[in-house]
C-alpha cells in the first residue's frame, strides 16, 4: 500500500490538471487486490487450523487468487496510463505494464485450465507476475526521480 500511496501522491495532482483519473483506477485495483489477498491469507490460515476443511477451502483460495489477478491487471493498466500521460514513466514502461496486465488477466481467465491441466497454462501467470515485478521496480525508481515535463 506504500507504493500505491506514493504513486497516487505523485500522479493525482498532475492528472487533476489534465482532467483525467487513471491513477484512481490504478489505486482502486491495488486496494481491491489487497482486500482480496487478505481473504487468500485467511483461507490459508484456516486450512492450517482446520486441515479437514482443506477440500472446501482450496477452491475458495483459488477463486480469490483469480480475482486477485484481475485486480492486479486493473492496477497495472491504470497506473501505466497515468504514469505515461503525466510524464512519470516512458512508453516502454507503459507497454510493459500492458503486457503484464494482459498476461495476468489471461491467467485469471484461464484459471480452470491451469488448475485442471497445469503445464504451459501456468507459465502465462508466472510470466505476467515476473513482468509485474520488473514493472514495479522500475515504477518505484521512477517515483524517486522528478517528473519529466512532458510524456514521451
């Protein structure tokens, strides 16, 4: 949430001048992702406390992780657009965010196949997650530097 607060603090004033609100989309995705991940952790803790309930809780955890991936994609899209339009990140970084969002959302949509078959379908989510990590590190570095005067 510290990352979300930092990104929003930098982007929101710039976006308000432009009459846009993509950073709100991004922070909404991150807030929803965090809330859903609390459910994932709660399901895992419940499985540890009640091992007999694992058969019922595994599908719940899988469903919550699917929704979590969807919210991550929303956050990536919102913050990538906001960051590029406000001059915080470059075009390659925005496109990296879109690629990570596409793979993350694709993985969420393909969750039944991943669970039933595994294999290469699982690599879609892994690749999206790895791209997200690179995107996140680069975005964090961009937040430390001053904002450029124009997007590009």
